[in-house]
C-alpha cells in the first residue's frame, strides 16, 4: 500500500537534537526580531505507533492505518465593451484559437486506456471495498502458505478489528511473519512493536534492523524513523550527515516531518552544498502546506526575517496566523509582535493583546509583551481578554 496511516506520530527525541544542534536562525539586521524558532517538543513513548502523512497517492509512503501496499504572429485585438464577436471588419481569418468558434466544438478523443495485465489481488480488492470478512477469507489461505502481502493484510485487519474481533497479539504474529518475508510495511510496523515491547518482547537491536531494512526497501515512514535513529545514536554533525539521505527520500515521498527536518538541516549545516541550502525554504513550505504547525511557525519567521529567500512580511503574517489559529503557542506569541510592529498587517493593540493573553495562559512568558499589555488602557485589555475567551482552535 502506498501510505501507512499513523494512529499517532512516531517522533523520536532525535529531531529535538537536530534543532538544538543547528541553533537559532540568522535574523535580518534592520528588521524587528520576532524571535528564534523553538526546539521541537519531546515526544511521549505512547506516540510510537506511526507517523504517516503527506499526499495520496502521489506521495507514496506507507500508511500505519491502511495497508502498505515564440511569437504568435498577428494578435487579435480584444473585444471592446458593447462589441459583438466578429464585428471587427477584417478580410483575414482570426489567428490562433478563437474561443467563440471553439464553444460547442467536440473535445478530442481521450488517449486509449492502458489495459492492466498484472495479477489481481482479490483479498486486497475486498479490503478496499470494505468487505473485510471476504478479505479475511481470501487472505488467510495465502497467509498460511507464506504470502507476505496477505500476511500484512491479515495483520492489519486483526490489529484494527475490521469485521473481526480485535486481536493485537494475533496481528503481531502475522506482522512478524510478513516482516521476516520481506514486506516493507510489515517490517516497519513490526519494528514499532519491537521498540515498545507491545505484544512482543522488547528488542531494540532487532527493531533497528527491521527499520533499516524497511527504509532501504523504500518505506517512507521507515526512512524518516531510521533517520531519527541515526541522529539519536550518532550525536552531532556525523549523525545528521548519516541521516540526511533517508530524510531526503522520505521527504520526497511526502512525509511532512521529514520535510521539516530536511529544511532545518539544509538551513544550518555548513557542510551542506549551496544548491541544497537554496532548497531549504521550499522544503519548509512543503511541510507547512501539509499542515505541520511547527513548519508553519518557522516558515512565517523565515519570511519575516528574509531567511533563505526574499523578505515578505505579508506571507510571514499569513503563515504565523495559520499556526496561531491552530493553537501553536509560539506562533501566537510571534503574531502579537507582528500586530504591535505592523509587520504584514495593520497595527492592532487589541488583537496583539489577545494573542499575548492566549500564549501567556499557555505558559509562554514574554516581558516585552507584558510591558505592552500593561501599557494599553483598561478598555483595550477587557476587549482582548474577551476575544481570547472566545478563541477556538481553527
């Protein structure tokens, strides 16, 4: 399957290592500094079931909740208001495409559809249509004969309780069989089970081995997680350089976490070639568009400070607003500064105070914003608090 749906993101503390090592971004000299990007939050062990994100199906990854399977010549003058088509007096035929002549004309024939001649997986077809019991009936005999794809399908159905009673222990058995048979999605899922010791004995060495094999086999989720493991096990720049090829492969398949990590590495590692450094903002933008709020925050700051591209206060304001409205506390803090300094937006003391109140309630202190808040009048403070009380995450 092309993607692995994650029950929750599997985010190693290695990514926090990346940001800490890379350090704060360089800020523009003559613009107000709205702050360096924060380190990535640590992740709870309970988050380790999956991470898959990105586009479907172009961003081919795996999914932890779905099985991994020249001149134009004379130009026609535009029609003026009140004119009718063809009213211009000319002896020449109109050149190029005339939209009025084309209206109602039949479209060209579609190219012939390429006939599929490969094998048909009836079990997976039934699974896609929601016929889970039929899928089990067709997959089980093949799984018992050692078919890794059928074993992975069976494990997925059992782990999620689709049409059958949920059986996590049984699912882990079939994941192991499929992983040992070389199925990339199963190797990834079994590696996660081995890392946490859920329904199997905990074994980091074996987990790392299956994760590496899945990554080398092209599983996008495994590529990201194997990169994280390399960073965690090899502190410093060496680990980042070892992990970079796997971040790149995962990012190209649409994993937003990998796109964000790659943007940070390209941005700050001195050893990265100039052509890759020039791609840093693009990778950050792709992660932000995928909905990764930390990427939205950092991208907004990069635009405001002119990092890795032209300075654009309007775009910076837009991306910080998106992250702030989704509940990112640091983005809320930075957005307050934009309202105070009129960067990308009109100055608005009430709106600035609202975002400060929200970030302060979440525990983020800022003496500059505190001084600003105490300096506005009571009516503005009251309106800001009321607006903060009405705020709901977008």
